[in-house]
């Protein structure tokens, strides 16, 4: 059994974003592997000094994950853009399987970096599984947008900085906004707005999250159209429900700054059912 406490990623809420996650009761564990081996000092040194790479995060249950093909597609596309080469999907899956030899349920983060020999290293870090928060989230708006927002990249200083400040003042997360109050996303979650008939996802720069993609297809199939469009901070109270989603699941937003937001409980139950209906893919 791997020993706990060797994670190479000690920063705030490593995997789950800022949804005030509920950690599932398990024996505590935390470990990191690089290419299915314990990380060497040189590998970690380069990670610490060269903050350039990309990653994806997922929840594993019974050694299965939701949207596995989308996670692999994300890694391949980002690797081609950042490093000029694709990703061997089977190699990534092998690294995930190896990380889950001793645990079946976990929060997993897969980071891809290049070594000094221009070889792509696969770093997998596992910690206990987490569920979505049971209560509406409180967000603080900040005038910040992630650089190169379409890539889930490392180097998230701005997100961490604003998220920590928001938490310090009693909020759950930061809501990232651009010029004229254009809503982009939460620090590590997508934002959706339900107007009573359909869902609008902000068209400002944001990551096209895996859970967002899974929900888009199911909402459309269930007769709830979704689209991309402008969402302004001042308009949020006019929506029937604002929600956030990431690999943990879906949660309503109950407040932004000092403004309370309505929550359509019937719609949220539908959203959660839609997400929970997504099949778990064997790794």
C-alpha cells in the first residue's frame, strides 16, 4: 500500500475547485506517481521551476469515471497545442489504473508535462473522493479572467489568489468577470444560468468543462435547450437559477457578493438527475 502524504501539489483545494466539497468518508490517502512510479526528485524539481503544463481532474468510483473519452480528448488537444504532439490514450489509462490498484474510489488529477528530453510525463495524484456541496454556493465577483482560458493549464496563481481572498471573507469561491461585468466562470467551475426555459452558458473566455459538456447533451435531449451567450453580473438575479458545475457535480448559487439569488429546486433536481444518469466508464 502506498504511504500517505507524498502529494507534490499542496496548493489550495487541489482538485475540486472551490465548491466547498464534501469529502466522502474513507481512510485518508494522498499520493503522486509520475509515469506509474514514485516521483524522482529531479522530476519534482522541474515541475516546481517550470510552471508549464496542463491537466484534467475527475472523480473515480469503482475504478470508473464519467466522461473518460472527453478527459482523454482534452489532454490530447492541450498537449498538441502546448507541446506539438498528441497523447497516447492507453498510456494515460495505464497510469490511472496503476494509481487505483489499492483504492477504487478517489479524486484523480492527471498532469502532463514535458521532461528535459521532450518526453511527455504523466503525473497522477490521488486523494479521497469528494461529492458536491449540499448547500447553495456564495460567490464573490472579481475582475479577473484566466489567461488561455480554453486550456486547463497549470499556473493558476490568479485563481488561487482570488479564491483564497473570497474564502477569507466567508465566500465559497470567486466568480471571474471581464469588462463590463461579463461573467466567465468560477475559479475552477463552469457557470450556467437557467431562465425558466433554457440554460445560457457565458460566452466570455472560459474552459469548456467536462461536466458542462456532459450536461449540455443531456439538457438538449431532455428538452431544455442550452446555448452560449452574454451573461452580465448585474443580470444574475433575473435568472430562475444560477449554478456551478465541475467534476464533483452540480450545485446552485445562492448569493453573489451581497445579492441573494433565487434557486429553482425543481430545476436543480432535474440537473442533478441528468448528471447522475451519466454512465461511469471503466478505466
